[in-house]
């Protein structure tokens, strides 16, 4: 069964450093998403992406965040200058169509900012 | 604004006992509702979803959920829990903007 994959599974970085989280969505999916989950809190929507542009973003997704689909398979989340509060689990998801299509989630990347 | 509440942070049940995980939502229109399960080190796996039609939906692994509009609830049930069901369970509501709103999750422990 096709699945969403994410790399790395864990990342530790120093505050102020840039990090790139990578995701490979399911191959025939057209919509891609990033969510994050701070330890002990709910999963929060960050951004959705379609046709090489952001379709929706939350207030969490400020200027330090960016997303990109650099090639036909990868979908990345970049955090330009990490802060302590960026420490969280980051989930990538993809769906085949828009509007209420099931989103398939990857296993997550646990980011720790020191 | 849309929101999802899972009142139970942690539930412990005995293997073979029945299970009900609660989920309440706040949404102005007809909700699109989901239950996901997360095992340690794994991603979020879809258990079941409700878009319309029959308010009792069947999912994988023997789970079912019932949509009750009058109570704004979408509780997850399983008649007989297995040790492998121990995991974190998330209820989510989707809006027409394709954004999911998740609850804080319920951690399920199954004791022999």
C-alpha cells in the first residue's frame, strides 16, 4: 500500500539554524500538507499546497516557514531560523483531491531545537 | 471557529472490554469527521470517516463511530478491545477549505 514517507525521523538543531524537513507524498496525490504537534498538544495545521503554490496557511505559518516541491516527488518544509518553540513533531500529509478527501499522513519528523 | 474536543486524555481498558472514545466538535456547517490512530513511531492512520449518509460508520480494525448531530458528537467505539489497539486516537473535523482540525488526542492503554 502506498504511503507517505518523511525524513529525517528525528532532527536536533541549534536555535537560529535553518532546517529542511522532507516528505515524499503518495505518487498520484495532488494536495500536500504540513501539520505540527507540540508535545502534549493537538495536531495543528500549518499549510496546504497545490499546483506549486500555497492554497491555505494558518497563522502559525509565518515568514520563517516556507514550502517547496523541488521535483516531482519531494515536498519540503523549511524553517529559516529555528526557535525553541519550533520543537515539535511535524507531519506531512497528502490527498488525491481537494475538499474532504482523506489525507494520508507520514510518520512525522521530531524536531528538537536547542 | 471550528474546533474538536476529546474530553478524555487517557483511557485504560481491559483486553476484551468494550471501548468508547468521545469526540465533540464545533462547526457551522455539515461536518466532515475523521478518526485517526497513531501507534508509537508511526504516522496517523485513518480508522474511519463520515461525510454524509448513514450516521453509523464502520472502519478498519473493528472500529465504528456514530455521528450525532444533536449532540455534536462523533464517538468511536469498539466492542472488544485487543492489546494491539493501544495507541493514541485523534478525532478531526475537516472544513471546505481542506484544513483539518484535530483534537488533543486520547491515549489508550490496554491491560491484560
